[in-house]
C-alpha cells in the first residue's frame, strides 16, 4: 500500500522560480550566481516555515549542478536529483539543536578539510545554528572566516539575536520575511487545482491567515483541512477545524452596541461561550473588523467589494463616528491584553463589551425615541438669508415658534453633547434658528473648534432632538456676546458676586473683622453649587 506524501514535502520548491515570496533574497542570490560572486558563508534568518532550508537546498543545487554554477539548476542531473532526495554525499545537513556540543563541531570541521567526493563544492547546512554552545561557536570561527575553497557554509536560524557578533560578521546575511496572506492563498489555490481537490476561496483565506506568514504551516493546515472535510475544502468545515469565530457574531455585537442593548450583548457572549469559542480570537477579529470600518470611512477604495463582509462594513461605516471606532479599537486591544488578568476569559470578554457600551454615545441608541418637540409656527421665524437685528442683552434669541423659552443657549443644554463638540456649541451664536435650518456664528478666537467631526456630532444631536434632518451651517464672524458660554460665564460671575456680598454682610464675619482685625480672602469664596446648576446632563 503506497503512502501519500504530505503536501509540505510534495510541493517543496525545487528551484528559485517555484519559490513563493522572498523576492529580495532570490534576486540577490540569482545575481551572485550569474556573476560568479560567491560568498563562503551565508546566514538565512526568519521565522518558521518561510523557506530557509528550502533556499539552502536550492543554493546547494545551483552550486553543484552538472551543467555548471547557475541560478537555474536543471533538476534532472544525478546531482540535482540526489540533493532533492537527500542522498547527495557532499551535502551535509546538521541540526544544531541536536548537536550543540563542541565535539560535533570539531568533527564537522575536520571533515571539511577533505575535498568533495563527487560534487563541485562540499556544502554544510547548519539549521537552528543559534542552538550551538559558546565553545562550538568559538571552534568554528577560524574555519568560517577562511574556509577551504571547496567548502560553503549555509547557516539558518529563527533567533538571530543569540548568534555571536563574531559569527554574524563572517556571514552574508539574508533576512527572510513572513509571506503575505494573498500570496499564500494563491499558492494553495494552485496546489489544490493540481491535486484536483474542490475548494472555495474563503476556506483558503482562513488557512492562509491561520498560517501567520508560514508557508509550511499553511500546507500542514491544508493537509489537515482536507482530511477534516473528507477530501473537500469548505469554509464551514475549516472554521470548525481552526476554531475560528463566525464573524456574524461580531457584527451582531456591534449592532447590539449601536442599539445600547446590554442584554443582547450578554446573550451573544453566552452563545459564544456555549460553543467554546476563543474570546481572545473574538477580540482579535473584532479589532480587524473595526480596522476595516475605519478604512471604509477614511479610504473607501482600500476596501474591496469582493470581501464577504463588505455590505455590513459599509453600513457600519455610515453609522459609527470615526473617533468612536478608534476608541472601540483601543478597548478591544486592551481588553485582549487583560484577558490573562481577568478571573476567566468570559468575564474579561464581557467586561470589554460593557466598557464599549459605557462609552457608546447617547445619540446612537437606535431604540431610543427622539425627544418630542412642539409644532413650530413658521410665521415667527427669521427667514434664511436675512440679516439678524441686534438683540437686547436679556431678550431671547430667535425663538422656536410656540416654545418661546427654547433659545440656542437652552437648546445646547438639552442636546446630548460632550467634549469638544459641546465646547463648539457653547461658543457659537445662533444667527438663524428656524424650523429647518440653524446657522451658527463662531468668533475668530474659537475658529479652531470648527473641525468637521465636531460639526457632525452637533448635526447628529440636532437631528435626534428634532426627529428630522436639520440644515446646519457654521461661519466665522462677529457675535453679540450672547453665546451659551458667555451667558454661563455671566451667571457664574453674578453668583460669585452674590456669594461675596453674603459673606461680607454676615454678622459673624463682621464681628471677627472688627474684633481681630481679620481680612477676607476674596478668591477663597466660592458659591454653593446646587445639583440643578450644572449644564451637563448626565
């Protein structure tokens, strides 16, 4: 009974043209081979499964191919075939993790003095070279610096930091990068086409993502997925095999956040817990979705319409504010880091969701009914485009019809605003306050507040308050001084003056001043703040 060869070995590249990724290394080695500018020692660094040993074997074939030193070995001569099968006598592969002692290195160096048996060069490939002992490194320094002309060293490591600098300085170093996910996906697709195994692109993308830049890991996972799916590659089976979160859960979580529905959030978390899904992966994928939403807002062209979640991402990009997305992204990242400190993963995950819910702006509550505003009598409104007349100091600004007390300063107190958006509203004066349009004047001293994101927040708050779209315009100009901030400042100054007068008239204070020649420290006098005095609605 013949055994099936694993895909990682069956589809191992045999030459530089078959290699996926690492173009910078292939280009340098190809030029060196074509120009016969060969180094005596090469060091290949990089994470697991990115092609270090594969490149070393291809380089060994290029140096020993019977057609001559070439960047494109024939692959058919006895030397190339023996190197591919691992039986070439002049190619010595040493696993440094299993041969760390100096005795193994001395034996290797003694054999290096002898000429190759049948090849052009004697090639030594030392894998995981950083595992060698300090004595072993010291023993190889002299030979590594001035090796015999027939010897080439190819060192490979996943931890460059542990290699002595004296060894690094004697090698030509190449840093292999992690292979991008699209390249892994395309390579897997070609392999499955050759193997005649049905697949869908989403399942391949999941495998490529799980491989984390390692082609060998991707091929191993591909073998596992084929066995798990009974000879087929389907998204559902790959998700089950890898334990990957179904993104519909994450989009439902975002919908529940927008609705400020804490019960639904916990219900979804319970469903995920019942399926034994990884909450760490859930927060990681949630951060990925938030990143894509931010891209859809800032650079829409960066999100292709071919991705499965395009419709839902585009919809959320129109609902969520950019700064809220940034906040949720940071909460997801910090929440993922706090999972190990939480009592358990479920508690850490739900606390992260509740933290997002706490910082969710009030205006996004989809199930919250907008405040009811009395009908507006347009006969008393100022028409758009008319120059407003000067207003007496204590006269209300342009009044909204049947609600004569609803001036712009009072309206700002009832809007759900906070932060810089609230500051912009408080330093603006309403020149037009009509049924369908509000025109606000901002003084020159506060024009730096006129950022689009703050204007958008005020626009959203007004639309929610009135229950319909309101045309909102800002411009920089002169004001009469009746901004909400100015009115609030006058009120505070009046309270301060009344507090000072009350202290000065107090009989006990007057007696202390008279008997002890005491003096009042005016800055220390503060009016008593009642609960109703605050303009913040919390």
